[in-house]
């Protein structure tokens, strides 16, 4: 079963359990009331009003009283230096359709209950979220200090490794230098021996000639 209702000069097609936004109504949150401007009711039978259906009603619950998102209105006139900018938020009322009743007394009920939006509860939730953020910010520097200590430890470890590598390189270079010196000494000794042998051989040849 559905119904077509009129509220605030506009028409809405609704079913039981639907939520709709209408022009602001002076009603309290959670209040329940009937909309009597029913134009059409359709179910097993269809009732068309002239202009409204007598005896039909739509029971609704006010779930929210708030404003729509801001709309920017900007006006400008060319070559006149005229600019105007305004913002507007349209207030509206959110309704939950609890039941629809036709002129014969037949009605359909919503399966779920109305969820009333409370601005006080939302404000409390926002405050809690702010407190949680503050607590996180307070604990943030400690974590940073721990990370910094880890970084310094890692840097010291890498410095030690580089120092050890440098020491090993120096040792290897020193060993290579000593090996080169020994090889040079051996070569010089061999050259001296060959020179002495050549001199003795020359002396022997000169003696034989004489």
C-alpha cells in the first residue's frame, strides 16, 4: 500500500517504513502525528481524492530537525563592479512513515521503528572524538622518541660496522705493502747474487788469458 500526500505545497509518494524530507514543520523531535492531506491511497483498492481522500491518514514520526547543505548564491554584473555572494541553508523536517490507513480502516505498519536523531548525542560523540584525538597527540611524541632512539641505535650499529670494515681494509693494505717489500728485497738480493757471479766469472777468464 502506498499513498500520495501533500505537505508544504509539494506532493510525496510514500510507503510504510519510508523516510522523507519536507519543508520545516513546527514539531518536536520524536513526536507522532497524522498527515490528513492525502490525495491518493492505493492497495487492494485505489481511492482518489477530490481533492483529498476523506478518512485516510498517514501517521508519521519526526526524526530530525536540521538544515540542508549550504547553497552559494553569486551575482555579478559586467563592467559595473557589482558582485554579491550569499549562502543559504534551507531548514527541513525529516519524517518517518509509521503507517498508512485507507478510508475503509485497513492499514499497513512499518516493519522497523523510527530512529530519532538527537543533536545532543551527536555533540557528545564529537566531544569524545576530540578527547581521543588529544590523547593520541599526547602519546605521539613518546612514539617519536622511541623511533628516534631506534634510529640512533641503528646509526651507531652502522657506524661500528663501517669502522670495522675500515680497520680490516687497513690491515689488508698493510699486509699487501709488507708482501711487496719482501718481494722487492728478494729481487734485489737475487740481482746482487747474479752481479757477483758475473764478476767472478770475468776474473777467472782474465786469469786464464794471462
